[in-house]
C-alpha cells in the first residue's frame, strides 16, 4: 500500500467548506479522496523537497444531529496509508444547531533542544486532547501560534550558520545566495513534516478540522521586533519567504483558502470565518510587523472591514501575543538605556504593551468594544444569548484569564481574553517565573481618561491567576447561555470560567 509523506491535514474554511491536504512522493500522478462514498479529485498545490502537496475541498451538508464523516485517500487510484499505518479516517460534522465543542492550543514545540531532552512525555497533552475528543468530539481545533519552532535554523542551516557569525555590518550587506534559499526551503519543509508527523499530533490533525494563525517561532524567535536594518536585509527576507511558503501550505492549507482577507496580494494572512454561531477572526501579527507597528495601515483597513461584517453572534479573536497581560514597561524603559536591546526583543519589544505598540493596542481594544456593543444591539428576544467577545492568545507559556471592562454608556461591556500556552512547550521554571514577577506587575490598567475602561487579569474558577503548567483549552456554549472556557492542565488543575 502506498504511504503518504505527511498528513492528512483536515481544515475548515467556512460554515460548510472543509479542506483536506496531504503530501505524496514526487512521482504521484493523481490523488483523490473518497469521502462519504463520493470520490473528489485533489489538485497539486506545490512541489517541495519532500514531495508534492495536494489539496481538495468538500462541501458539507449538516444534518439536524451530529454525524461521523469517513474518508480515505487514493493515490494513482490505489488506497494510501499515513505514517501511522491508518488508511481510513473519520471526523465529526456537528448538527445544524448544535452547541459545538471547540479546542484551542498554542506553542506546539520547544524553543531549544535542551528543553526537549529534559521534558518527560513531551506530547502528553496531545494524548489528553485525543482522549477528550474520544469522549466528547471536537467540531473545530483552533491553533493560535508557534505551531512549529524554527529556532534551530541558526545551527542546522549551514549557510545561515556561517552568515550568523559575521558582524552586524557585514550581515546586513550580505546577499541571500541560491544555496541559502534552497537550504531554507528544505529546512522549513522538513520541520513541518517532522513535527507534524509525530503520531500524537498527526492523529488529531487528521481527525479534527483545524484553523491556525502563526506567531514568531513559526518564522524564528522575535520575528518583526528586530531593528529595521536587520529586519529588511536580504537574508532575513529570504528566511521569511521560506517560512511563509510553508505556513501557507501547512497551516492555511494553501493560498486558495477562502477565509483569507487578502487572498490576492498575501501581504498578510489574517482571515475570518463564520461557524455555528461564532465569528472567528485571526490576526496576522507577524507579516507586516516592525518595531513601530504590529499591523500595517492596509491590514488594519481589512481588519476593520471584517469587524464591520461581524454584526451578530459570538466573536473569537485570535492574536498570538496576549493583549491583556503583565506590564513590562518599567523593565523596557530600564533596558532601553543599555546596549543590549537586540538581545531583549522577544521578551520586551514583542509584547502588545511595549511602548511603541500601546497606541495600536488601544485601537484594537476600542474596536472590539465597539463591535461588542454592535452585536449586543442585534440581539432580539429575552431567551437569546448575549453575544460574547473572547480574545484567544498563547505565546507566554502560562495559562491565564483577562477581562477588559467598559462602563461607558448604559450597562457594562466585557471583552474577555483566554491564554492557553503551551500544549507542548514547558512553562517557565520557578526561577524564571520569580524573575518575571520581580520585573513586571499585573496591576489593573485604565485605558481612558475617565477610568471607565479597565483591563486586568482575573482568577479562573478552581485555579490561581496563572496556570504555570502545560495546558489546552475548550470552549462550549452551555444551556445557561454562557460560554464556558475550560483549561485542561497537565498538573491536574481543572480551571474554568463562564463568560456571561
């Protein structure tokens, strides 16, 4: 039986449009999927150093009740199996009015080899996610950044290793050679194939539709927060081009994804889709990022347009770095006076609360509050649930819950934030966490002169403010018309919070 090189990868691009992607050997001439008895031809999207990348789209017809959907892959008209030996797969199609179960996770890897070798059962939380899916099937898995960790490129790409040993002036002047471009292309291709072929990960990506947005480690640590001469140099841009190519294939399931806000130019990869009463908006905070901006003016215009179209339902906003988190401003100001700024970019300049991003952060918060009021006004009937607004973030390797509370006008408007991080990456050590606490604060923050818009971190039920343990989260509307957020933690904590 023919084996896939990687996959399958199941995706979602609209209320009823599902995508299926996989990689085959380069010599494969045709690929198709038999799904619910219907055979659909796949189209080749790209040739890569590991083989051909294929994609197809299936239009679902949801029934009143949830339905299992079976599929198998045919390569040159013969059944194919994945690297785990499976030749048939199944996923769950929720009923038309079902309160769907949604999973959320981030930070699927290790920032350095030492962490990998010192972490027992590194993929244990994926096994817990699979057990949860078996007991209560997920309709969708959201992945909010750092789906792979590419930081090893500095030591494993030979031409890049040599370039990195140059002084700053020579680095900026040096061209990206054809050999370097080829090595980078192979590096990112092999990175995805290796990390996503882990049986614990591959099992879920083939059986639960997923949608994703990248963060810095999907390119390399701190991307977008480096000085302009480095950020714009030819070698950095070659790295970005290779990372973006494979992000589009593996995470977005190709540039043909119909949920993209900028599908023609792909200057950024923000996307929006509607699914079972949820509007899901993912913000690309890396493609146009610099030390002075998180998103470009053109990207903001498209984000504002997408928010204007979100006139009803619950809004989930994916942004890799937390919008509500500890305040690093004192530490940032202290280090701005030192010559070590470049070494601190990821820890300080990369946060939404960095001084150069504070105005843009305030804009995002006010836009979300305005949209929340708009969707609340659209509610008709006493028994209809009040629309919820929830920011989903990762990056910081701890779980936590934030709230932005707006007391302007009539009633109180809340925008909550759930941080789940990471499903694989370990939490900070006690020593590291003590240092973070010493250098930062989590005092309540007021965002307007009237002190009526307040942001702060709050405690989930059954847990402290910070979940310093590996975790993933689940979301589901309850019969009480509240959106229940639950953190599933490696240390056994069962943290939860109802968004009213």
